[in-house]
C-alpha cells in the first residue's frame, strides 16, 4: 500500500479521499488555489501546497504545478478525484513518466473511452448496443445536417471530449442545427480544448442508468450494481438512487454482465462507470464511460457497503480484488441529493459567499453527509456550485425518501442561497414518489409547474 499520496482536487471529494487514506494509514498531500487557503481539505491533509491563483486553469488544471508538488513531497501516487484532471490522458501519461502512480486507468484507456466517438466504436466491437449516431467526428454543419436528416430529429450534438453537461445541444428541427452546432463547438473548445463533435439520435423519455465497475491489474472485473440518474437539469444530475425502480432483476443481471464485458474488452483498470440509456421498450444503449470515480459514488457505497475509494487505492497499489461478484449485494434503497450553492428562483444562478451559520442533519442509521462546508467558510465563485451531498438509506424506497425529507428539513445553511427547498419539493412530487419519471421530467415537466419558495 502507498505511504503518501497527493490529492489533485478540492472540495468534498478531496475531503472524502483524505478520510479514506487516514483509515488506511496513508499520509496525504492537499493542493489548493489561493481562493482555497481556508478550505477544509487543506486543513485535514498532512501537508498542503498552494499551486496557483484562483482560476482553475492556473491551479487545479495546472499539470506542471501539481506534478511539482508531488515531486517535492515525495508522493507515490496522485488521486485526481472527479472533474479537473481526472479524465485527462496527458496528465495520466505525465504521472507515469515521473514514476508517480495515477489512481485510475492508464492514459491509453482514458484516451480511448474518454473520447465519446472512440468509445462508441469500441463498444460496437465489444457487442454492446449503442445509440444510433455518427461514425467518427462531424467537422462541419453540412455533414451535421446530412446525418441529422438520416437519423431523424430530434438529435443530440455532443463534444467528443465532453463531460459535466458541457458541449451538448439538443436539436429538434433543421433550422436549429447550425446555431446549436457552432455553439456546442465553441463551448467544447473552451471547456476541454477540443472542439470535435459527434451526433446521436435522442432516445426520448429514456431512463439514465449507470453501472459501477471495479477492475484490478490482474484481469478481475466486477460490477457493484446500478444507479438511476434520470433526474437531471441541463444534463447535470440532481438526485440519484439505487437500485433503479425501472428495471427488472433480469434486466439488472444483463446490464451488470454487459458492463463487465465492456470493461474487460478495453482492458479497464480501477473504478469506472458505464452509462446506459433505457428506452420505453426495455432496450439498453451504451451512452458513455466515465473513467474516474463519480460524484454519486456514495449511493453505491451505501447500497453495497463497499468503500470504492479504498478499493481504488488498493487496486492502484497493485493488489488483487478481494471482492467476488457473488458477494456483491445491494440491500435496501439508497438516495442522494446534491446540495448546490445556487438560487433556483433565478434560473439556478450561482450563489457564492460566506456561510454565516451551518447545521447539518444528523442522527439515526442510514444517513451520510459528504461536504467541505463549515461555518465561516467562504464559497468561492470560481468552481462548481455543489457544496454537499446528502445520502440516505432505508429498508425500502419509501423509507429512504422519508429519511431524506427529514435530513433536508434539518439542514440549515445561512449566508448563501442553496437548492435545498427545490430538492424538498422534488421529493414530495407524486411522480417522483411513484418512480414514474425519465430524463426529460425535471426540465420539461417539473420545472414548468414548480413555484420557488421564498424563505
């Protein structure tokens, strides 16, 4: 096992990794920007190094600064968390060249699967069903229009190197295509430094279901069941749950086996997630693979009682998986709500600022909080708006929802505006309670009727 690792991230995921390392007896090095001088992750780590100004491109995306920090602290490995450099194949290769272990898959796999068009081609070779779409990249609007006419509207334009909802546009008719294509390309270039695009047919009224996998360096691959991530706003997940109420045991078995087959085909190593769309006829289609730990990994951890971060560290240090597929059990029902510093009453505008008072929910079994907030902390305006995740587990879905309502009712954050009340209202919506929702529900149905609470 490693003696010391550097965490190339911030916020709640950095705190999450530090805590796992502490329990394994691993020393940690935190990196932080000038805007994060008082952040919790740099206070909890054994060592902390400032890597640059507030802007992410000058700090958390500055590969040279991060690798220099790893070098001067004699860190044996780097955990990238999610976002930032977590799916950057160049960074993974640079780590290898410096003889520092990148806690994740190798650079070749990141390049293959991180590029959405390449991943699609590989899945076709692996016999995994994919969404009808382009073969290779679309370079101009003429080719985009030709393919859209062939597939039939609506279609989805996606950045090949995309993630986090960036570089994605839905197009419902030909007149919208040119503007959507150029806008998506520009956004992709700014976000990823790569403006290559591809196109897929939109599977309307689909469920977004993803499968968590773990793979070691000895050819062993297992899955940890599925998460239903269909509640989304602007392609960003809002609530996740496990297991999905939309699939049968037979479908669950098929989905898990398909995810393992896909991971084995590409020689995957470490933790990863394979995402599928489920159409109204019960057919699954590969959507993409995330070659990193997911924001919503605690859902699976609560459902299976398997610590995914610890497994990442164990795998990266060269050990075999000790968990067998037959021993993976999903018990009860788990739900996660993302708490963001944003104002739902004003189109979810970011709401950075100083937290003047904070009370987190507590008490009882089946409650977990992931956060880097504390009273007096100033949430900077430079990064993602997510400030906490609340996860509850019940004997069944009804109990998990009841626990989440109770937890949200206890949460008090003063000094900023959050989406807390929005989450509470969503949890009480009869369509959510019944489980009869899809990826279009939140954006196209719920938000059209929802009235923000002013409290």
